[in-house]
């Protein structure tokens, strides 16, 4: 197959748009940063808003930038404006695009070549935000990173991984999702949990791919994988609940309850979801079942007391509605009766008027004959 070449005078953006049929906006700051080379010691404004900047300190091997999903290994040092080191990793491994590092680094590393060393300035919004991080990173601060991209490996085929590898990668993503939940970033948490489920699914064929040399999954391995998967579904439901994606959250808890009908977390979240959907009676029944399993659970008791009041109000509303409906029917019936009665009176009046007129005419004729 002939290799595609960029004709002289054409930019990479034009080549991608015209030859590969991808709709690329060459003026978009992130697109520019992705397609252009980055000269050494020159700041690049990646997002075009000053909140994420990158400067090459040492060039790497050309045309070796990682793609989304690739496994990146990097040396990272993060400092505050006063020079205080707040992060230091001799070698951190993360999957690009899965927000396993702060968003600013996730975007910046995608623009680095293997062997490249760069300085990355990450504003608070794309670093640790208003929450900061424990006692080491204050609220709302910019972090300056020195990053060396050591190596990049292609995204692994999940089917080719052994069960213990899938468990390790899946649970790493689950833990990262938990980290984002604690930071009140449910959308990013959902992204992590969905990726975790990809790795914690059993292989399609019961083995690990056509070319795999590992033994087929044992019952114990399958059970362990299933339990981890159900934990992720429970966490996913909690994150979806925060984004008000109630139908999706309900589906997630049903995936848990389908395998573990007495899972307390799943029952509680299902009750909460149904409550927020306005299905108070179903929510009450679900939480009542959960309370029977753990009678002393205060969270369940509190939720039940709230829903009980709402269920009573719903019942009162229905009664009032029925009363109104019955009252309206009676009023309609009475109105129809009155109308029928009026029609009868009018009909009788008209009939007597006709009879009276006929008699008067007859008397007139007789009187005329007598006079004549």
C-alpha cells in the first residue's frame, strides 16, 4: 500500500481534512497544538485561554506522540509558584485519556514525543481545583509540572490480558473514579467507572483470545471478577445519581440486584432513585425490604420516614382527585337532568300552544258560519 504524503504547500490540517475526510478546524487552539511541532523553549497555549501551557525543554523522538488509550510512562515533578514540590513520581504509569492523572497533564502528555522533557503550567481548573489535595496542595493554585515522557505502549487488547491483569487495571480505574467522586466530579467518575467495566467483563469466549496461552478462566476467577464488576456498578449508580441520570442509575443498580438481590447498597440506591423519580410507593417498598435486612441502618430509616410522608400525601391527592371526578360526574348528571326537564316543559308548552291555536281557529270558523 502506497504511503500517504503531504504535498508541498499543504498543512497537516489541510491534509487531514481533504485527504482523510476528517473535519478539522485548523484555528482551534487544541488542534493547532496537536498538529504543529513545538519548538524548544517556546510556550504553547494549548487551550487558547491561558489555563494550560506547555514548553519543550528537550525535544524527543519525532512523530512518537501517544494516542488516546495508550499506556504512558512518565517522570513527573509538580511545584507551586513558590517552588514547593507537591508531587514527585520517578515513574508513573497511566492510560492516556482515562483521567488517571489531572486533566491538564492528560492533555499535555498527548502532545509530547517519547523522550521529550517539557514544562507544563496547569491552572487550578485543570489541576486540583478549589478543593486542593489533602494538606499538600492548597485550594485554587496553579501547578507547574516538569514532565519526561519515558515510554509509550499501544493500548492493550482486553481479551489478550490475563484475569489478574484485567482485575488490576479495572480496579485501578474504579479507585480513580472514587477519587473523582470525592472531589464532586461525577462526570469524570462515570468515565472511569465505565472504563473499569470494560476490563472487569468476562472474556467473550471463556478464554483469553485466540492467541492466548493462559488457562481458561476458573470459576473462582470468574466469581472474583463478577464481584469487582458489581462493586463498580454500585459506584457508577451513585455517580449517575449525582448527575440526575436516573434511568441510567436505575439500570446500574438492577445489574447488581440481578446477581445479588439482597445487596444493601444497591437496594438503598434503588429506593433513592425511585424517590427522586417521584415513584414514592415503589421507593417505599424497596427501602422497606432493605430495612428488614438491616433494621438498624439509620440512612434507610431516615429515607423511609421522608418517603412515608410523601406516600401519604400522594394518597390524599388521589382521594381528592377521585372526589372531584365523582363530584363532576354528579354535577354533570344533575345538569343533564335539568336540561332534560327543561326540554320536556318546553315541548309540553309548545304542544298546548298548538292545540290552543287549533281550537281558537275552529271556534272562529263556527262563529263566522253562525253570523252568516
